[in-house]
C-alpha cells in the first residue's frame, strides 16, 4: 500500500471561503477516483504553518498512484483549485506494508 501526502502553500490573500471550497472540492474529486482510498484533505490549524492545505490518500500500488495522477477529475481539481490558489507544494510517497520493499510497491 502506498500512502500519498501533499502539502500546499496557499497564496496570500486567499480567503477562508476559498479554503473551505478547496476542501469540499477535493473530497468530491477523490470520491470519483476509484484508485484513491482513505483520502483526506484539510487546512492548517497553526497560522504560522507555511503549508496551509494538505491532501492525502492510499493507493494499492505505484501504478494506481500514477493512474490517479492522470485521472481527469484530479487534473481538473489541480487546474481549478491547486494551481489557482497555491504557490508551491511538497509531495511525499510512503510504503505502508511492513516488510515490503518500496521498490516493489
């Protein structure tokens, strides 16, 4: 199982309403993508946190993760919300199955 975590820097001047809409839109988007499981999204509690928004999800394999990246629903969410309201991001992938070599994920 592969766990994906993405942290996003929110552009200055982005309102709380826009962040709320990003959370709703991300959950609606991930719900439509069969490869994504246990998806989460939210905003930072600490205003000093440089990454004000996050996404996370589980995928059965790296191949399923790659399918997610090319999914039209995700691409639309990326264009309409992330690229429009975020100034940068960091993405991480983790293998969550004990004893499994990450190169075979």
